[in-house]
C-alpha cells in the first residue's frame, strides 16, 4: 500500500510513514526552476489477469515503479528532475531532459 508523506500523520498511521514523489518539469521557454510545473507521481505495479469469470484475479508481474503522466504543451527541450519527500527530508535528482517534437 502507498502512503503519501504527511508531517501530520492521520490517526492510526505511524509517525514518519510515507513518501511523496513529484516530477518537476521546466518548459523550453523557462530557465528558472521556481517556474517549473510540479506533477505528482504514482506507484505502479504491473498486473496480469489470471483465471476467468468469478475465478478471475490479478497477480503482480515484475517490479513496481514510480510513474507520472505528462503531455507537453510546448515544442522543444524540456528539463526535469525528481523530488522525493519523506520523514528524513526532501531530495532532488540531477536534471535530465527530453525533446518534444511536432
């Protein structure tokens, strides 16, 4: 189960539990990371359907991973970095990039 990090954990949840992962996206027309778009990431587990009818079920396949969904609004080279926050603080990845073409 996935819990986003919250400094004020709800009743019944152990203090310090959870992690929040975001991607910061900097459009080609921007150079200041303070103007980056912030998108939440989600924890994804690939699944395979097995069985049929009332005996159908889902089984995990492979490793779970963090993902986000994004549709660029601008052509050019976008920069991005990943930010993770938990009880130990916040860390950011190095900058990466990808090209958006027409």
